[in-house]
C-alpha cells in the first residue's frame, strides 16, 4: 500500500503538517476527561495528558514515575504481567485496578493498547470510584430495608404519576398481596380502605400532592383474605428537574396489634386508671407509639384541651413543639431505662423567661413482662429553683466579695464553745481557727503586735471604744500577713460574753503599698534634690562663660565699630541671648513641673519687648530664606506694668515655633493694645506662618506637655514639645488667653491676649524698672564703694571694663574668705557676692559678714547674691543666708542698676539731692 503526501496548504511541508497534527492530537488528549498516558513495558510514563496528571497528582508527573507504583499492592503483579504480554498478537487488554492516590483509594477501569514495535503502550483510565460507591450504598440500603421489613411490621411503597402503586415485599405482606404480582392500581388500593376512612385518606393524599408536602395518616384496610388491618401511612413527594412531582415515596406500618392494646387500656376501669386520673401532679401514661392511654387532671389541664380530645393521640401530635431531646428520652425509656432530672431548665414561652421542671420517666410492662409503653411524671419547680438560686447567688456574692476584698468573718459562741467561719481561713490563719485558738490568748498574733492587741481588747471589754486593730499574723509557710480586724462582743444580762463577731481583712497589699510609697517618696525627694543640684550645676556651668560672652559683646558694642563689625557684635549678642533662652526654658520646665512660676511685675517698655522678640526671630527666619513681616501698633508704645520677661518669653516661643515648622513662605506677627478709660489695657498679638500646620482636632491638645501635631513632627523637626505648654501655662497665670487655628499644609495662627496696665511714668529714663518713689533722695550712684567677690579672672576683667568711668569705686576679692577680710577693713556701700567660689563659698561668706556686722555693731550693708544658679531654691537659700536680693548671670544692664539703685546707700562723705542728680543708664553699665 502506497501513500501520497497530502497537499500542503500555503506551501507547508510534510513535516510541518505532521507537527501540526501532533499538536492537535495532544490538544485533544488534554481536553478529554479520561486519563491517558503512554508508558513502556515497565510501566514508566513517557507522556501523559492533563487528566492523568490530575488523577495521580504531582507525583504522577515526576521523572521516571511508574504507573505501577500507584496500583494497590495486591494487583501490581497482574498489571505488570499485562504490560509485559502486550504485543501485536494481544494488542488490547481491559482490566480494573485500584490505584492509591495519596490517602485515597480509587477504582479505575483501564484499557491498555499496544502502540507498535516501539514497545510503548497506551493507558486510558476512567475513574469509577463514585459509581462503585453509589452502587454499593444502594445494595446496602436495599439489604437493610429488606432486613427491617423481615423483622418489623413495616413496608415501603412508591406511587407513580401513572397511578401505579409499587410495593416492597413487606408492604405486600401487610396488604395481603402477592409480592410477585404486577404493581397495584391506586384505585384498587382505595377500594381496600374502609369506607369510614376512605374520604379522609384520599383528601390527605390529594392535599400532599397539591401542596407538595409530606403525607401522614391513619387508616383501616380490608385485605383480600378478609382480615382488617390498622395502618399508619407516611410519605413525601420527589421532584423532577422541571419542579413537578415525579412520584410519592413512603412507608406503611401495621399498627393493628398496638391499636387493640390501646383500646383495651382505654376501656379498662382499673385501679391504675383511677390512681392516675386522681394523682395530685402531672402524670401521663403512653403506649409504645407514644399514644396517650391515661393522664391525671393536672396533665390534662396543662394542655387546655378536654380529656376525650387527647386520649389516643400521639404525644407528638398533642405537643408538636416538643424538643428533640424528649424523643431521645422516650426512646431510651422504651428500651427499658428509667430517667429522671431534679431541675431541668425549659423556656416557659410566656414571657417569664426560663423555668425548671422536675421529672421522672419510666417504662411500664404488660402481664408478659414486655414493655408496653412509658409513664411520665413531672412537676414545675421554677419557684423553688429560683429561691435556691437566690440563696446560692447571695452566698456566692458574699464569698466573691469577701474573696475580692480579702476578707473573712468568724463568730464565736461562748456557751456552745463553737466557731463559725465564712471565707477561706487558709488565707488568714496558720491553722483552722478553733474556740481554744481564738479565746486562748494572742499566740497566733505576731509577737511584736501582741501587747498592742491585748491592750485594745482589754479596753474594749471594759466598756471602751469598739475594737479595731491592725496586726501581723505568721502563716504556716512562714509568711507574715497583716490583719485589719473589727470585733463586736454581745454580752449576757450578767455582763459575761455570749457571742463575738469579727470581720477580718487582709491588708498586706495595702501595707506593702504604703511601705513602697514611703520608699518612693524618699527616692523622689532624693531624685528631686539630685535634679535640683544638676540644674544648678548645669546653669552655673553654662551661664558663667555666657556671662563673659554677653558682657564683652555689650562693652564691644559701645566702642567705635564699623557697620560690619557692629553686625557681628549684634549676632554674638543675639546668639548668646538665644542660648540663654534655651537655659531659661530648661529651668522653666523644671518650675512648670512643680507649678512654681514666679512673676516679676514692674514697669517696662512694651514696644521694646515685642521688637526684641521679633528681631531675634527675624534673624532665624532670614537664615531660612523666609519672609518676615511685623506690624506693631502705635498703641504698643509706652510704659506698661507687667512681667516683660514672661511676655517676651510667650511671644518668643510662638515665633520660635513658627520659624521651626516653616520651610518656605513667610511669617508675620502683629501686636496691638486695646485700652479702656480706667487705665486697663489688653495686649493682643498674633503669629501667623505658612508652615506644616496641623489638623483642626489637634488644636485642643497642642498646648499639652510633650505634645506635637503628630509623631512624625518630632522626628522631622526635633524638640520636646514644651514650648507651647509653657506658653499656655504662662498666659493662664497672667489671666490671658491663647488660641490656635490651623489646617494641614496651610500654616497656623496663634493668638494671645494678656491684660496689662499703663504705668504713670511716661518713659523709663535711667532707672529701667523701678518707680521713682522707690529711690531714696540721697542715693548717688557715682560715689558708691562696691566690694565685688568673684573668683573667675575673666569675670573680674569684665567688671573692670564695664565699670570703668562709672564713678564707682570697685574693690575685688577672689574668694569668700578674702571678701570677709576686706569687708572688716573698711566700709562698703554694697557687696556683689558670687555664690560659687573656692576656699569659702558665697553663702558662707554672706553669713560670716552678717555675723561680723552684729558682733561689731555695724549697720546693715546691702549684699546682692550673684550666681548662675537661677532656680527658686537657690534664690531662697541666698536670702536665708543674709543676701538682700539675687541677680542671675548673665546680668542684664537695667536689672543690675535697678538693684543697685534700690539697695545702695552711700555714706555721708558726699550727699546730693535727687534734684541735683541726673541718672543716665548709658553711663552706668555694669554686668557681672
């Protein structure tokens, strides 16, 4: 036979056609649902389709995977033999094998095909596991049905749409029909039904078909042999794919014998019937089919239906709502068990919630000893159970409360010599309390507390106050616990004790907390002192060199400088003051923690205070290429009374925040004063920026300590979030208000109002912060003789530079001991005393000078303590040592001269009146 090559479309070669055909075959094999694999004679898989890999799982696609490895062990040799015998003479084989895939055992119908001289074999497998399982289940079901029908009076039936009644052998036996006869026509079966039951039975069947619901009815039939049988028929419809009834399936049960027993019991006038009906509780008697034989009057009354309408009916018809658990109980009892429950919960269904029932269910037996049914007795014990629950709950609440509060109660009956306990005594006593233990002295009390306990007990028994005591008890494990006891004794008419009641509470935890609190308080005091020392030392170490920076920059600023040099000096001064503000913020935070913020209210130039804060912020803003605008109203000009430092601090903190959180754009500040006729004024100023801003809901908490708009702010901009909290605290203490409004990414505006009063002095003049009436008329600055105690050479040089040409006579001492010696040698008008010096400190030197004055009857010489330690504690400490006032380093020129003017009293060597003296602060530059 010859073959010709097929025509090539579009010039395709024969090899390309073969490849296309092979791809088509492979595509087809992957589409089919049967598993296909090409294997060799050893069963190794050469090629396989998707269905095969899906059947065997990942293991089937592995290199050198063998189909034989999946075959059940007892069939492997047969499959291996079949593969080896495949040839042209035996090209196909069909066999059934069980293949184990993972944990599953699958039944496969396989076909093997010899694929030619290459020795390859085609395997096609069809999974018939489900079909095999269903067939076995069907056979098992049929076998079980036949077994049931053989044992009991029961049968199965099926009514089709062609009005044929198919009967199982059991049904045929009950109906008296030949099991081998053709299916019974439904009309013939209807004729077998007793005339009295026929219409009801037909109506029930028609209703089940029309409404597609289960059928359940009782009827009597007359069999072909003339016997009458009582049947219970039940069934349900089956629906086809179109939603129509395909057939009715059901069972029929022969109830003839039990029905006869029921009638006999119903008609019997026995002692049992009379007892059941008259029983003073709910009693009911049922047959094996749970039909009511007799019941007490209470049981019938609970149903609310006349007795004649209940007798003979199934319990499940009378009470269709009965829970499934009761059907289980009845089945157990009918098997011979007796069951009971003392308080079984149930839902009352009348809105009263849960109820409880006491019941007993037991089988009854006929004359032959066979179980004929069951007797049920029940009683509603809801009220009893609720009362018991309340008592139990009360005891539990008491026990729980005593456990939670670590309490117990004991009672002693002196006449009966008995002890009653409430609570767990093991938590309170080393052994169980007995009459002898509680009345035999205080041996169970810690030796250190026995005397106190005995004294209070004797005082109480003698008619004194109620007995209460806190004492220790050593438990069996050696632990000491604390008792807080209150004892009350009831006495007889003769005055002897009759009963004693004691309530004891374990207060060990409280005592431990108190001890820890005392320890923590001591640690806090030590930590507070350490913090104060730290702040003091840090303040001194920073302020001392800063004093030189600021003082020299001020002296330098008063020399002849060109414009560029003046600018550099201003930058030095500004930087120094900025560093000073950082130091002040740290100290301010310390004071804020202790709510110890002091205000120094005095006259000051408001415009100068505002401008200084603005100039400092402007330098920082311009360094970030930010536009800075300020508007100061004309009303700001003049002298006002208030704390200039605090006001400057508030404005400075707001400006610092604005510069800090603004990367581009501008910052603007405005200040104005609103005045009234009575001299009162309200300072208004606002700070606006174009910075990061914050959400409106943050405005309520932005002024809290360590608070920033969000956690990323501190990471990006740094800081502790103290500036605004200090602002809020200061403004509140000055009876002002501060508000903030902002939007994220659009900047913020802070507005402040502070009440002030205008001062009656038109301008400050030479005395920057003191009312004119505060000066003595004979005060003359230029003739003052000052003793300056300062150990730092740089600071002494600064003093020489600043006081040169001031008209004051200056004497220096390098330590406290030298200062005391020089003070004793001559008279000084004022002493500037540095507090931290070697050999003898400033505090000790101040005390020594005061002692020398008293001993030598010399008048009081003003002493100004000068120190970098600006905390409140150090100020008070200096005043207690005898200093008249305290001046913090680095000193502001106006502040120093105000102090000198207030305290200095020159001698009578040269006295002029106030009218003869002109004070000019520019000529009186002092900075320590």
